[in-house]
């Protein structure tokens, strides 16, 4: 879930602008450089919770598996639209609930969500097919390179998504093919090739180390907010 770009005061000004009849969702959104869907969601939240809905809190919200299922079931049973349920429970954004529904409909497991543990610091790396990696990269790019949201939706780690998108940017779909197991072992190649492989491994380790340092810094920034 990306951080909100606007503070509470700014959002409330846009909400009051709409409620006072100064324009439509579309006209106010366009004049302020935001999505009409975002403005509509803010108005619904305000109508459900008042100004309390926009009090800034440190870090990202945590959602339990049970809470996710409750929200999904209310949408699917017709108790409310996505907008209604997002407003009712003050969920951070419409896209968050939509991702839960997509995951539920695809029979993917819904888990308790802790932004630190589940995404940034994820250790487990499930095996993925080339088609899955293509789908994940495509989804991530089409959704503003939301690495964290993509990782949560497809049950992979933030690091995996980030790495696949970088590879795709550099060399296209061919770079997403897992070529492990299709090469000769180190003992079967000459000294020059062994040195090349070792150099490549060291370079990859350094890149992963730099990536992890960056992620740890981001986690500390979030914890300190």
C-alpha cells in the first residue's frame, strides 16, 4: 500500500469542496490532480466517520485474516459496494479491498497482514513458473510499480517482485526465465568459466545485500514515524 500523498487537512478541504456543491467528483479531482475514485472514497469515509477517518497514524495499518474475510463477504453478499465497505471500516484505500477480493476469488490464502513481517522482511520464497512471473511483473508495472501490494497479492516477497521487475526492465521477458539446473556444474567447466561464474555470484550477492540494506532503512523509517 503506497503512502498517502496528501495530508489530512488537504483531503478534508477537497471533501468539503465536494459536499458544498462546488463541483462534481470528476471536476474537483481533475483540478486537484487526484483520481475521482480517491475523492469519492474520501467523501464516503467522511460521511461514515467524520474527520476522525483522516487522522494520520504512524506506519501502515494491520489487517487480520478474519477482518479481510468479513469485508470480502459483505461485498460479495451485497451488503455494500467496495466504496461502502472501505468507508464503513476505514480501510486505507479501495485498491486494498479490491486486492483481497481478487485473491479470494483466485482461491489464494488470505493471511494476517503485518507490513513489516509479511512484505518487507519476507524470507520464504515459493517456487513460481515463468507465466506467474510474467503476470506478477505485468500487474506490478500496471499498478504504478506497487511492489509491496503486488507481493502481498501474489504471496511472494517484496525482494522477488523488485528483482523480477528490474530484470524485465533490463532484458524483457527472457530475463524472467529461471535457468537454474540447465547448465554444467562448476566441476564440468574450465577455469575461466568458473571465475566468471564466481564473479557473477559475488556481484549478485552484493546487489542483494544493497537491496536488503535499503529495505531495512525503509522499515526503520516506518517504525520511527
